[in-house]
C-alpha cells in the first residue's frame, strides 16, 4: 500500500536551489535511510514530507490510511514544563488517541525516569528523547525521523535499533550512523545535486552502485560536451534558421545547453600539516572529579603515547565530556593533575560549535584564523580551503548563522584542523556531520601523525579509528580494553557470560547442598534420556568447540567488514552460550555416573 507520493518537489533558499526535482514514493513496509552532504536539503525534504513546511513546486499526495509521526532534528520545548507534560504536548500534536502509561513506559525505555523534572534542566540529548518517546508512542504507520541517534548513548541506540526493526510500518529517516543504516533500513535514498537517487539494499550496496552511477553520469556529460562544442561552432558560423532542418538543429542545440549535467567531481580533503610532537605528550596522574555524591571518575591515570588512538565510551551523563574538559584545563579536578608537553598543540573539537560567531561571514571567520594554509600539496588561501571543504564561492559571504547545523559543524572542523594540531581531542565529532565528511575525517585520522582521543556514540566511527577503549563502569571506575567498540562489546559479553555462569554454578552448589540435607539417600541412576545424552555429550562439546574456533577465524578474516563481523559476533555468543549449557550438563552427568559406579561397588 502506498502511504505517500512526492512528485517534482522544489525548494530553494537565497544562496542556492536545494531541491530541484524530487520524486519519492513511500510504501507501508518501506524502511528508507536518507543521506547526502550537509546542506544538500535532507532536513528540508523531511519537513516537506512531514507537512512542517510547504514546497515551492511539486505535489505531495497522501494516502487515506497515512498516520505519520515526525521527530525533528531539534524539537521545540518549553523549559518550564515537566517531562511528562512536554511529552503529552508533543503527543497531542501527533496522535489524537494515546495512553499515558504507554508514554511513561516509552520514556523509561529511553532512559528518562524522573517525569516531574523540568525540561530546562535536561541535556540536549535528554530533550530529544522526550520528543522521541512521544513519536514512538503515537499511533502511526510512518515514522519520519531526523537524526534519531544524535546525542544518544550506545545502549539507547541498540534498543532503538531493535524497536525500529520490529516496527510494523514505514520509516523515512536521516542518519549518519552506518551500523544503524545497515541494520534498520532496506533502502538508501541520496540527495545529490537537488535530485533524489534511490538504492535498494544496505549501505555497502549503495556505495558500490553510487560509484557506477557517477561513472555513467560522467561519461554521459563528456559525450554531451563533445556534441555541444560542435553545435556551438555551427551556431557561431552564423547559421540561419530559415529551413525546418536548421530550426530543428538550433532547438536541439538549446536542449543540449539546458541539459548540462552538474557532476560534482570534487571531494572533501583533510591534509593539513601537523607541527612537530616531542617525547612528552599528555600525562594524566590520579585524576578525580565528583559533583556532590556523584563520582564521575576516580584516581584515573594514563600516559598518552604519540600514535595512541583512544576511544572513551559510556552512557550520557557519566562524565566523558567532563574528563576531556579536565584534560584541557577547562575544569579543575578534585585531585590529581594533567601535565601537557611543551610541543603539544591540541585541536579540541567540542560538542558545541564554541568558536563560531553566527554574525560573521564564512570567509572572514576562516581568514581570521589564517589566510594561508599549508598542506602536503602546498599552500592554499582561505577561500580555496573553503571550496575544498564543500563551501562553493557563493556561500563564502553568507553569515554563519544562516548555515545548516551540519554545515556549521563542517566549518568548525575546518577551523580546528587549520591550526595544524598534533594532538586531537574530539568530543562527539559525528553529531550533525554527514557520512561523506565522516569518511574523509576517518581517512585523515588514518594518516594523522599525532595522538587522538575521541568520545563518541558512533560505533562504526569508533571501530574505524580507535585501537584502545576506556569504558565508564559507574562509581568513578573506568576499565581499559584493547581494540575498538566491537572488540569491547565482545569482551564485555564474555565477562557477562562468565559472571552469569559463576552465579549459576553458585546457585547450583547451594541447591545441591539443600537437596543433600533435605532428602534421604536414594539409589543413583540415569533416566533413559540422560543415558543417551551421556553417551553423546563429549562429541557435542567437541563439535561446538570446533564451530567456535571456525567462527573466530571468520571474525579475523572479516575484521574490516563490520556488518559481517557483527553477525559473526552474535553467532559466536550464541555458540558459547550453548557450550556453557553443555558443560554444565557434562558436569552433572559425570558426577551422576561416578555416583552410579560407586554405588555398584
């Protein structure tokens, strides 16, 4: 069933046309991920589809059964309202029928427990979760979501993944989270040059298909240019439109001129030259910080090495940003110290665009930092660097306040890298950045000669750039893990399985002791089922161990194929669970066999 159709949608702003001719059909079982560079019009299209703004041209046709719920990128809120009152207000604008208990339940699942807390006391991520709770509670068959994973911790993102996978309706959403795209969506839609291109399949398939499409576009444009040059020469020779044939040729020439294809062959490049880094970089000694009774981190020590790639993870509010700001000297610790080497030049990319003056022009903001930037390819002016960062000349004189949220983040990133840092501290760098910019940032970090510390909830980004992980455990404790996020998850699940197994064995021992004291001794014997199980259990255990070893080999072979690695990780976890059960049974059956043998003697 078709829920919504958009035909020839157009929308523009003063500086540039955004949407020139958008065609889109959303069926009742579609799960579509919308991508594109920042400023390409993604959020604008979502607003049009949601009915929040009107297009300048084109037609939106809504099906009779359509019931949509829209989550904006930055939901409006009243700071004086309580969490529950604000959620209800959101719900009333979305759905005429809802149950309070369902909304309360959804808020709880999204990590909001204090329903009486004022909205003005919440963080940006918490406020968005309040709006999301309302959207997910509403009776809808189309969810329209703008960056639903922004400012969300990993546990919430994983829960949201499962919810949306099981959602019985259509989804049309913007997200830069590539794991999220792969797991939730079955179709990728990309805005490029004001048009919409659709790809059935996951994100990897999109990358392959897009490359082929670009090549076809380039070949077609080269052919058009060759014909155009010939026809232009004919026109310039003074062709007269006296004959029908000549008139037709002139008309075809005009069509060639009008159908010029804009193919963006430029790419965002980050290759500024870093300054020299000495032996001493950053030494963190017994660092502690608490607010009241809440201990964020306690007695934390670490010596940063030249090529370190550190990922810091944990739930919202655990103290990640506080730790980074303490390292930067912006927050005073309760105890301990941070010593920074003399040659260290830190580039600090904060969650907020702190250095952006929204009244300043784009070109002035960059020129004030430096008008001559050295890179591995030579020197570039401020305007040239802006163009390399996907800011065309017509945008250079635009006030920063008129840029999209993603364009501001890209400009802020440029300003950080232009200072030639040799240590990068990145606090949620993936928020509001498009996938293309993230990919290039990841490539830049691959070649970066200094140290990197990053706080992020983007699992793909962490897997891509980090080699060591510090996880906040609560009560001020931080635990170190080798590898990126997926490595951390594997190790964490192993630890949880071991803990459960220890608890299970403890409970069995206690139960067995109670049984021995409460029951009279009985002649031990196998049941028919236990006898058959005892005869084959060694072979079963060996088969499971072999399969686990094969899976681990496959994981090593697919270390860079993150979707496949995630599936193999789940398979390994399931196999290990079955092995634990078999080992428990082997222990029980072996003890029973010994008792039977002893009784016979």
